[in-house]
């Protein structure tokens, strides 16, 4: 896009841009005015990189840092030589220039927020939850708010440079010439083929390494002296040990002879003890056999005792069962005796009752015979009544009136529809029921 489109997009944006974006915007502005310009990115990719715009004016390459709004009095060649010599270049800064730092409280480091609160000129009203600080934007403010500054300072110190971020220019990363981005060191425009090594930085590294080597050498010398002293002590101890060893060898010869004598005596004692041990083992074997026999006898006796106890238990249970049966038999006998007494009482009562019944049997028999005769007479009368009813029905069926009734019923069945129609008309007219229906 054009420079005007870039500035319009930035004006409506809620967030700012990095150094690469500002350098590219300045490059676009210069390009639109017919000036040759380049974007030079430098630093350490693993920690931090920075980008400036290099503009050719009157055949001189001027360095402009749009991110910090800085311009440098020296051309690119002079600036690089000054940095190689270990001297930082002071840039020309607009003292009245103020920027707005937009901070997200949820993601901004706490130390950055504290620095902004204490060093910002003013804090504006928050927008969409983002805090806004108005301050002079310069490398010092960038170093206080960027989290990668400690890592960059450590990298610069390791290479022998001061902590100023300008010395990152001696470490090119990429150059954009307006058409493509060059990342090959040998083919980079402006800095390709230049010797950007700093003798001062290398000297500092060498001096630091030399100091470290000297410190290590002093430590080594101290270690050597300590080891020599320990070696002398060890040699004296070895001499003492050699003298002690001779004494020990002489004492060991005497002790060996005494040991041989003791060994012979101990061997004799060993043989005697082995004989006693053999006899003791034989006695122990006999005792073991005797104990096994006794154990078997004890086991047999225990088995016999257990059998006797079981038989005794069986007999005791049998006796208990017999006693229970005897008791039940006694109870049954008593119950039988009670029943026999009650039966004798009932028999005597039955005999008395039978004697009493015999006095009523003869009249009852006579009355029963009379009832049987009355029943036979009633049955005869019922049969006669049935016969008379059958004959009467036959006579009724054969009579003239019965035939007339049957004929009238057949004719009325044929004229039933007419009678019903006449009945409905009479009902509609509201007359009393008469005529054919009657």
C-alpha cells in the first residue's frame, strides 16, 4: 500500500507497530519521493532484532530509526566504523515528540506496568480495557518495557560489547532493497562483504578470557602446590609404612610359627571332636529311632482311646434314645389308660341311651310306615292330575275357538302394517285410542 494508506491504517488502529513496520513505512515515503532507501534488520534472532531505514541523499547513506524517531549525524559507513571501535553514536532526537504506549493489563508484565505508571507523562482514559500512557518513546523506555532486553544484554556482553542496542547493527540479519529481502550475508546490499567484527569487542573478550585463564592458572598453581605438599606427606607416610612393614614382617614370622603350633594342636582337637561328634550322631540316631517307635505307640494308643471314646459316645447316645423311647412309651401307656377309662364311661352311657331309645323305636316305625303310605297315595294323585291336564290340553286344541284364534292371528300378521299406519295417524290427530286398535 502507499504511505498515505499506511498512515490512515495506523491512525485507525488500536495497536502500534514494531520497528520493522515503521522502517517499511519510512521506506515507502522515501520511495514515493524518488529517493533510494533500504530496510536494514540486525540483532540476534533468538532474542531481539531491530530494523532501521537507510536513505541515500547526495550519495550519502543516512540512517534513520523511525521506531524511536531518531536520525544519526554520521553516514552508515562512519556509524559502523564507530561501533566497531566500541563507540556508540548519539542520535538526534525530537524532544517534544510524545508517543502513546497501549498496555493490556492481562498480558503486560507487572514490572513494565509499574515503570509506565512512574515514568509516563500522563495516563489517558482506557479504551476497550486497554490502558494508555503518554510518554517520550526512546531506547531507554524500550529497554525498560521490553521483556527480551536482559537476554540481549547478556548476548552483547558475551561478545564483548556494551549494553547499548546500537551495537546490534554489527550483526546483520536481512536487508530489504524494495524488491526482495536478502538474508545471505555475502550478497546483502550495503553490508555484504564488510568486516563488521569489532577489534575492541574481541579484545574485551580476549582480556576477559585471559583474566579467566589467569584466575584458572592461579587456581591451578595453588592446586599444584597443594598436591606437592600432599605428595611429600604421602612419601613420608610411605617411608613410615615401609619401616612398619619390616617390623610387621618380623613379627609375622614369629606369629606364623606360633600359628603353626596352634594349628597342629587345633587339628588334634578337631580330630577328637570329630570322633565325639560321630558317637553323638550315632546316639542321636538311636534316640531318634526310639522316639519314632514311641511316637507310633502313642499314636496307636491315641487312636484306641479315640475309638473307645467314640464307642462310649455311641452307647451314651443309644441309652439316651432308649430312655426317650421308654418315656414316650410310658406317656402312651398313660394316655391309653385314660382313653380306656373314658371309653368305659362312654360305653356305659351308650348302653343307658340304647335302653332309652328302645322304648321309642316301635312307635317311630309305625309312624314311618304311615308316612310311606301317604307318600304313595300322593304320588298316585299327582300322576292322575298330569293325565287329566294332558287330556284337557288336547281337548282345548281340538276345540272351535282355538282354531278361530289361530286363524285370526295369521290374518292379523298380514295386516299389521296397515294397523300400525292407522295408529300413527290417530296419534298425530290427537284423538283418543279407539277403532281398529280397540
